[in-house]
């Protein structure tokens, strides 16, 4: 009997010594925390506090996702950040695919110490995307986009259909996030699969163009598809994330007044 993917959120308290460090971690569109659970556990094992929310509309049915809004997804990620900020000296944002867009929004609207992305999505290449707001009235769902994994016999537990209404919300999220990218100032680390059947290089191009104020470090993954956190290069992502966090902590220690600036950027939900 196969084990069903675990869709529940993940929460970890502090461990280890040194500065109290938190990571707010977001899963992808139509997916669940299962896709990033091992990543979260490795971060927790390294001594970091982790909050990995189950985004609204996910982990249940695609019909539930069809009733959600992109602002609901953002607000869940923002709440995870704020929970960590209240306890930590420094907080990082992280995510895969759509979760990468959410992590970038947090980086643009909150004083994160850095951002870690795996195959981040910022563009929908499907030419039908601009028409999704109309198509949703006559077409409820399209085929699934999940399980783009090179490693055999791995299931991320994504929905078996993609709701068109939610795809319309996704397009709005991406458009809004691209506009906010120049406000990101903390370092960004990206892990990018050389073969990705879900997110094209258009998203990486948009990221490069938008990050005018933040240093960007790109690591290519040669042996994974889109859901790389469950694929052959997962270990490289996990160890690279820990190294990135520790390198930033070694370079800059958050000052005692950092939390006072937490709301200055704000989140306009534009």
C-alpha cells in the first residue's frame, strides 16, 4: 500500500545555537506542503524555525482552489512571516514555483534577510492565460500540471485538474509580483532545473529584469524537473539553502531595531 502525501502544514521551533533564524516556506500552485516538507525538515534540522503554511484552496479539492483568491495565498504566507518575525532575529522567505512568487512578494514587502527560490514562476506562457477571466465562465478546469519529476515513482500529491478560475488568480498574482520586484533588496538564491516542463525560462528572464536592487545567485540543477525538491537534486537544494542562510548571517547580523521596520514596506495587494 502506498503512503498518501502529507498535505498538512509544517511548523518547527528553534534548535541549535546562535541567532534565532526563521524561514517562511511556500509550496506551489495546485500542490501542497508535501512537495517542500523534506526541505522544511532539513532547514529545521539545521537549527532554523520553519513555518510552511497550507495555502488556502490547496490540499483538499480543485473545486476548493477554484473559490480561492491570490490574495488569500499571499496572506497565508505573510502570516507565516509575521509569526516568525515576532520570534526571530532574522527571517528568510522561500518557495517553489508559485510559492517562489509568494516568497518574492514577502521579500518586496517585508524586511527579509534573504530569499531562496526553486524553479520560481512569474510568467504563464499559455496564450490562453489573458483570457482565463472569461474562459472560467465556460470552462471549469484543464488537465493537471503536477508531478513533473524525473525521479521515478514519486508523487507530489497535486490536484488531478487545474481550475481555470484559480489560473486567472495565478496570472494576477504574477503580474502584481513582477511590478514589485524592484523593491526587493535582500540577496536572492535561485535553484533552476535545466529541464522544466511547467515553468519556462520566461520566468527567470522576468526575475533577472525585475531584481534591479538585489544580488541574484543562480544554481542550475542538471538532474531534476520542475518539482526539484522531490527529485534527484533535492540534497543540493537543501544543503545550498542552509549554506546561503549561514553565509548571510556571517556577513550581516540583524540589528536590534530591525523589527521596527517590519511594516514600512507594506503589502498593497496590487
